[in-house]
């Protein structure tokens, strides 16, 4: 394993997202942002010039979109082909399969936490054999996202990503719900590079904020019995369990 920082090129036409990701990368000693492109043709030019280890590629860009960039990469066959992480707001499994078949190494659905993206960057470079291409299935992730959005969970909160991951882990293994402190929080912490205590705290914060400022009609519809029986906020585990139940019913 090389001690040199991972060289990253980002291709996205959103200046705000590029700034957020660049700030996250700057906090890492093992990563370096070597360029930012705002359209597909510029991305291809910078790939040849900067020779990055990883290309962060948005699917929707002017001039040449992300699919076009992947197709050009396949034709050009650069001397140093980077690992490619594709992100998109579209959670369609067919689209994920298409970009993976074109050579992408990972597919991330927006919105995402920059720290989680950095974790995925490290994984595609240093653990390519261990990392599944896209787990859990895209429709499952999209279903969780729809419910969180409906409830008014603020996507910009770190706890929102932890909450989504928690629901997916419970859907994967019900034991994660009965052992939140021993299994669930540590596993989320491992995936995001934070402590279990920070996971618990951020989950509590985002749930409390949603309970106070979220979509009251949706919250009443989902947690109506809880609201009538108890005016207090649900625990982390009960909130996660209810969302997991909704996803099961919708699938």
C-alpha cells in the first residue's frame, strides 16, 4: 500500500458540491484533490493531464455527461485508468447497472455525506476486492430515502446519513436493532470513520430535529399511535425500527 496521498479529480457542474467535497478532502492527510472539472470534456482533458487515482463523476453535466465520460474512457484506454465513483440523484437500479458495466467502481446516490464519500474513496483504492459494487440494492436505498424525505429528515445533517445506514443495516439483519450499542452504532461508526458515541449523538440530534420541525402530517401518519400514547420523542431504535417496517411494507 502506497504512502502517497490518493489523487482525486472531481467532475461535477455544481460549484457548491465541489466546494463541500474539496473541504472534506482537505481534512484528510491521505487524499489530495488535484483538479475540478465542470463538464465532461474538461474532465477528460484533466484526466490526461493530472493522472488521478480516483475520478468522482456526476452523471448530469453539460457538454458531455457522465455516461459519455465512461464511454470515452473505455475507448481511450488511458495509460493510468482511475478508479471511478459515480454519483447521481437518480436511484434507478438499471442506471446503476449501466454505469458499473461501463467500468465504474462504485455508485452513490445523492445526497451523501462528504465524510462517507471519503471512506468510499479509500475503499475503492485500498480494498477493491473486499468492497461490493453496490450494496444494498439501489431500490432499497431509494425506498429509505423516500421515507426520510417524506418525514422531513434534513439531508444536510450528518445524522441523516447515519439514520439511512442504520435502517439499511436493520433490514439486512434484525439483530442490529436488538443490539444497537454493541452492533449497530459500532458498525455505522466503522463505515463512516467516527466513534459509536458520535453516531448515537448525531442520530439523536437528527431525530429530535425531525420530530420538532419535520412534516407533522407524515410523522403523525407514521408514528400516530406513539404520539397519542406518549408526547415524548421516540428513541433512536424505535424510530429506526418504524422506518424499517415501512420499507418492508413498501417492497
